[in-house]
């Protein structure tokens, strides 16, 4: 979201570049250099109907923004990093504030119980190898399961378990799908704001820990950038 | 889906036009003329991972295909018609084979229980005025609620009722969102394959009635085209 992105935009000195997206979409791109890397930071903006306090979240804007920015960059993007917050599963070792890197993504709200469509619905995508990055930045590694809801119910929980998820978010699987269309490696960097298999409602914990998780994200992203600007 | 679209493609004599989509996406466009209207018929293709029997369904490919074709048509598209099958609510008068036109769309699988995000999650969009078209083709009119699942559970049902849905599908709200970005009127034409608030699983009824509903769609779409090619 824009508020989460602003500290990084400021610290990297990125500049808003209106030429990166068509005028018809609300997405915003900020560009600049960090060491030898050209950075294009994208936020999904907000929907005019709901106002500036309501950022575009969920899979539909995320996949479209990713597709369009990769189309615009026309083969020059080496990687996509999807940085954001997530819920974490304590049974997979997740704690509030932890940084997780994805080794795969999947969907848990695309149930299509026709035999040949089941796997399509889950839409699992193995993402880039993060084993060295995880050591470098001292992050955990796991599967991110995506849905369009912040909360979940028992059917979702069952699907998230089937997906063997360590963390849960609202965009990763859709962003990775658009990356796959462009053959661009996807890296998910997710900071835990709430415990999915704990005893408190997601939205309560989410709001309570958003600031702490955002700070954790601000701290880890420069280390991710350092890693890639040396290794790539 | 491609199989559902082929009879119409054949009867209108539409030709596959590979220039309409970038090579990076699986979507397919077929073009031609019907009376004074230039028709661009889009199917979402299939994912290479899952093979030709598994069409791309759900909101993410639907919104991207819609966005890209409207971008390509660059302001020359007068309307978008989203033709397909749906589940119908008998409490709203739906029966198998009925044709429904949408007067609004909404989502029932985007639950974001943070006060300012609730309406964004539902994402209701009032769609084009279909009152005259409904009379002309003898269709019913109602709200279409969208999710990425073919089935539903009790939480979905509650959200679908909150959305005051007459029919349920897997794409309309996402397609209408991309249409709204381009200020292009959206018309949903949905044929009922199964009864959502009946006593049989969606997937059973869906498979059983898909052929009948597809035939109904083949019968009604030429009448929709006749209406627009006279009235627009």
C-alpha cells in the first residue's frame, strides 16, 4: 500500500514516473537507481469510488499492475519483488514480525471441483530459488497462499493447509501468474502481521501489528536490494 | 470458454486475429462484422501448464483479457458483452436455462472486515441500463455476484444474499471493473446452468446442464447482437 511504500520511496529517492502506466489505471510507479540496479517501485493506487484511504488490494489489480509494468519494461525487468505483509502459520514456525521468502505460491479461494480444473484453481507456481537469499537476510522460507479475503473460514483453512502454506496474503499468486506470463522471476518478501492459526481475528491483529510489520519490511527491503544488486 | 464460443464464432464467420493480444498472454480474439457492428470475440484461452481442456476461468485472467482488448481497441469499443453461464437463485425466480441480464455486479469472496475496506471488497458496480434489452430479448434482470470458486459455502451464501444476487458467476465483477477503467459500458448476458439455492451440488448440475445452457446462449446472443446493431 502507498503508506507502507513511502518510507522506501523516500529513502531510495525514487521519483514518480507517470509515463510507466496508462492513464486509465490507478497504479503508480516510482523509479530511480540503487547501486547498479534500476528500481521501479509500483503501488496499486486507490479506486476513485472509495477514496485515497482505500488502496487497491487483492488479486485483480495486482495481476493487472504486474502485467502492465512488465509489458512497459519490455523484457528489461530482471526480477519482480512482491513486498508486503501477510498472515503466518504458527504450525510452520511463523511469529509476528518474521520475514518469509516464498518458494511457491498457490490460491485457496479458487475451488473448482471438476476433476481437470482442481489444480488450475489452486494454481500453484514454484517461485524463484530463495535459498541463498534466505541465508543472506536471515529469513524463513515457505509457501504463500493467496485469496481475496483478509479473513478466512473453515473451508479456506482446509485449502490453506492443503497448500502447505507458511504464510497467507492477498496478492502473491496473482502477481506470480503475471510474472510467469512474462517469464520474469518472482520473489515474495512477506512480513507477518498476524497469526492465521492463532486465536484472534485477523483484522484485529493485522491493524495492531501493521506498523511493526511495516517497520520490519523497511528494514529488510534494503538488505534484499543489496543482495540482488551484488548477485544479479 | 472456447468450446462454448465456437458455434458463435462459426455462425458469424469470425476470424482469429493474432494481432489483438500480445504473444505473452493466452487470450484469443476472433473478429468480423455483423450488420453494421464490428465484433471482437475474446476467449481466455488455456494455461499451458494445465492443457487445452482447462480454459482460463476466474477473475484474474478475465480482468486482464478485458483490460488488454479495450486498450488495443483504443476507445473504439462501444460496449462489452460478457456472455456465459451462471448459477441462478430460485428465490429470485431463476430456472435452469433462463437468460439473465445484469443491472449490477459485485464480489462475494473479497471479505475485508476493516470498516473502510468493506465496500471496496464487495466492489459493486452498477452496469449498463438493460431495461429495453430485457424486453427485446425476453430476459430476466438482476445482480450478478462473482467469486473465483464454482462451489460455495455458508459464508459465501451469506455474502451472495447481502449482494442481493439473482445469479452467480466467476468473472463478471472483474470484467466490469476493467470496463470501468476504460469507461466502456458492460453488459452481462448469463444463462443459468444450476440452482445455487437448490439442493444439488453446483458442479453436478453445472456439468449436466452445460450443453443446454450453451445452446440457450447460442440462441440468445444473435438476438443481443440484433438489438445493439439496430440501437447503437
